């Protein structure tokens, strides 16, 4: 009795606690303790993440050469090409910061997954051509030893763009080089696809090769797996702050410019107040629909309007709906990705007469991008009537499900922003593709990696997609935006 | 900071009683045995040594480049003798057989040798190509697509023919009447969907395609897509669940999740 009270008294100290548990611990407890001890020893040895003060395994590293904000397909593509093109191997430490590891709101996985070459801007065509080449040889690019090969489920069914009288002239001016596109008249269209009602269609442009749709989730997982095997670090957190330094410089003409350089990125950990300042040399803004907010954190756009300092990154969230319906009498296996002159589009999904489709709303009827709720009235009012008019079999259809996703919409000219910012000199953009980011991601990733590593574009010249066009007002207008 | 490559399991075997160092480990794994054991030994070593990893990557790349080498275009033959002879030479080199218009089949013998008599048939179009079992792939189709009057194309059991290759066949639409894809492991229903360009097709063999998810349904859909073509494929009743509790309904497939 006396001994027990003495021991209890000793138990109040840290030493006593060990004694107490040792005495109180039974044989059942020992296995748990053994695995704990093993884990501890493994973390202490070199290569582990042991910190004598507290566990830091969930935090990003304290410094990283490149920090990529956003872990969607564009961010991972930039990470992949940075690691692939770097010399020597393993020279650059890349950190990808993604705040939602389930990708529940990411544009990549909510996308319909189409890829086409029918664009009016030649750079877009080149980007798509390289991307389709990448997808075709995806198992050579993204091969990870002893993992099964990727199957992105590519449907090479092509795109069919229909144009009314007004749009026919623009369609004829679409870039032809490199893209295997054939122009069809309404009679040829009726012969080829008897289920189309060609009323109001003056010209159709049908891409026969290198166009179709695929599974974006598979591409994302493939990139993620490969990028992890190449040594890129991932962090689940949100970028909340950039610490930068300014240099007042004079241009050749004597003008004073304030050049900023980002030194630290503050990454706030998910569901916690903890944040880690990551020292970095280069920041890549691939945050998709939220790139505008990330750019504001870096101070882009904080200045008098009309100047370069006051030019914001014009990328904002736009909500788009996609509907899945079933129509047993609908078009068969040969259905391409059809785009109506009214902006409505649809494509076949699977073998069971299911179709995916939607329509981009006009500026006035833009839905509120605060949430991802689906508006089913939009289907009844804006999507179904043009569909039923174009394909009479769609008069009897039944909507099975629907979802909504974000476009990283570039309000300036609906084309991507690629390359460094002129004033915040170490922030590079890879965003703003307004609905065709997924299909250009591999090529854009390579372009940004070339810009970061070499300082200029080497394979595809994207100088017309630089940020400075927002200040100088030169629009690169793409006419075939869905 | 989390280490990107967790090779912490290196620690455990070394600390185990029986093994002593890396030499001891290789005694544990039997060097002979079936191919799977051999593969895992290579993997085991490649996880621990950069040299072995580089060797394994090199072997993989060599395998891939072998296929590329087999599918290279014969531009010099094309320039000298024309596209028909170049295409025929390409197929014969791969191990397939060729038939010119109005002539007999030309095949290589067991050792892969073939006579070069066809070099004088510069203006005679090639009518039929039997590329069964050949390592023809997307790049190799370049040589085949130049044969504008090709009527019959057999691609049975070609290991590298996939959906992308099928989407390339549309230039042969005006002449191709017979196409056989039986036994190609990489062809799926997505590639079959772009065969609708071949409006002149009269016979299509799509039997025994392991990558097609529902063969019976696919055959019905392909028959609807190509109305004047005879489609040889899986029996349409295959895959239908017939039981007392489930009546055979219409041909709508499973709804995607």
C-alpha cells in the first residue's frame, strides 16, 4: 500500500509516467508499442521526417526552387516538363501546392474531355497537335516502372462544327495546316449523318483524325504518378501570402519601374491555422479558375488603372453545366462531338445511347459561380430546344444526371496566359484557357518549362499569349470557343 | 518534409536476423525460377541501385525502339519505285503477305526472305494485304495508306494496332472492302466507332477483341453504323443475362456512373 502511493507520487513526473505505463502495461499492449517503436526508429534514420520538436510530415519543405500553385492538369504538366527538361537530373526541387486533394472543384476532372484542332489561332492548333501526340504516346512519356500502362479511353470520333451563314466565312478561315479537317456542305452532311437536321447550317467542318474525347481523370492520375516518381513534392495546402521584395529600376528610356521578386510563399495547411513559409525562386500560377485571386495576392493589378501595375489578370470563375441524358433512338456509334451554331454541344458517352452535352450561357445569363449547384431549368430553356431542333431524335430524351464545373475564363480574349509577368518577374502563368485548357495542357506545360529553364519558347512560340497583351490591348481572339 | 521515395524498407531486411548485407539478400531470392521471379529480382535491385535502374530503363527503351525501327518508312524505295512497291516491301519485311492486282500472293518464307520480283510492278496497284501478326503500328500505317486501291486488309492479331490506328484508315474509304481486326488486343469499341468512314466496306471481322467491353452490343451497334457491311463478331446474345428474374430487355447498355 505504501509502495503504491510512493509510486503514484513518482508518477507525476515524466519518468514516472513511463514507469507507470510499464507497470500497468500488459502483454496485449506490447505489439502496439513495438510497431510504434519501429516507426519512430524508421523516422529517425536518414530519409525520414523526424523532427525532435514536433511532427512536420504534413508541412511542405522550407525551401523549394519552384512552387507550382495548383495541382490540376496544367500544374502537373508544368511539373512533369520541368523535371523532364532539367539538366542535370534532379537539379530542381519542385513543390506542387494543391488545396483540395480530392479535386472536387477542379476544372480538370469535371471537364467533358474533348480535344480538337479546329481553332482559328495557329498557336492553338500547334498546342493541340502536340497534346494529341502526347496522348497517343502517353505510355512512353508517363511510363512508371512496374505500374500498369495508362488507358485514357480515347474516342477518336472527331469534332463536327456546324456553322450558320454568318459563321461560315469565319469557319473557312480556320487554320488548316496540320489539322485533318474536311468541310462539308449540308447535302454531304445529311448523307453522312442522316440523324442531323441541316436547317440553318451553311457549312460543317469535320475533323477526321486527331480529334475526339478522353478521360481527364486518367490523365491527371497518370501525370501525378509519374511526377511523384520523378521526385516532385506535393503539399496539401493553400497559398495565402507572397512575400516579395521590390527593386526600383530605370528602363532604357529613363522610365522608373518597380520590379518585384517573390521570395517566400506562405502555404496554409488544410483545416488548420498552421502555415509554412516556403522560400522559392520561381512561382508558377496554375490555379485555374482561381488564378485571378492568386495573382492579386502577388500584388498584380494594384496600381492606378491604365498602367502596367494596374493591369489585373483577367481570369475569373465561370460556372458551366454539363448534362447526361439517355435517348434510345439517338444517333449511333459514329456520333462525333457536335457543336451547334447556337453554342450547344453534345457527344456520345459509352455504348448505351447516353449523351453528354451542354451550352455556354451568354454574358447576361451567367450563373453565380459561388457554388457548383446545377440549374436544371437551364437545360429545359437553353439546351434542349436547339438540341431537339438539330437532332429530331432528341425530342424524346431523359436527363439522367448533371454536374457543374468552372471555366478559368479569360475575360479579355478567351485564350490562355502563358509566360512571366513583366513586373513580378518570377511569377509565371499557365492559366486562363477558358474551356480548352485540358486539351492544351501537355504542350503548355512544356512551353512554360522551356520559358523557366531557357528563358524563351523553343518548340512552340507562344509570345502572343504573354501577359503584356492585357496592357497593350492586343487581343488574340479565338472564334471557336464553346 | 516527406521524402519522395520511401525506401525505408531497406532497413528492415538488414536488421533481420538471417541476412547479412546485400549479398545475403540475393541468396534469399532464388536467381532461377520463372520469369515473374526474375522480374521481381530486377525490380528489387533497381529499387536500390541507380545502375540497375538505368539498365532496366535502357532495356525498356530498346524494346520500344525496336518496334519503331520495324515501322520506319522506306523513303528511298518510295522515291525510286513508287508507293505500291514501297508499301509491299514494307509489309513483306514485317513478315506479312501482299497481293498485286491480277497476281498471286507474295509471302516471305520461314526465314523471312522474299524474292524481289515485284520491284518491276511499279504501276500495278496492291489489292490485298495480309499483315496478320505483324508489328505494325501508328507510324507504320503511313506506308499502307499510300496504297490507294487497297481492297482487302487483314490485321489479325497485330499487337500494336489500337484505336488510334483505326482512326487513320479513312483515306482508304473509297476502295477498302474487307477489313479484319480479329484478335487485336488493343482495339476497343472506341476505335470501331471511327470505322464508319469506310462506306465501301463489305466484310468486317471484329471477333475475339479482348479490349471491347461488351462484344455482343458492340457488334449490333457496328452493324447499325455500317448497314451494307457484313459484320463477323461475337454472338449478339453473348453478355445478355437470361434468367427467370430478368427478362431480356432492349439493347441499352449499362448507364455510366
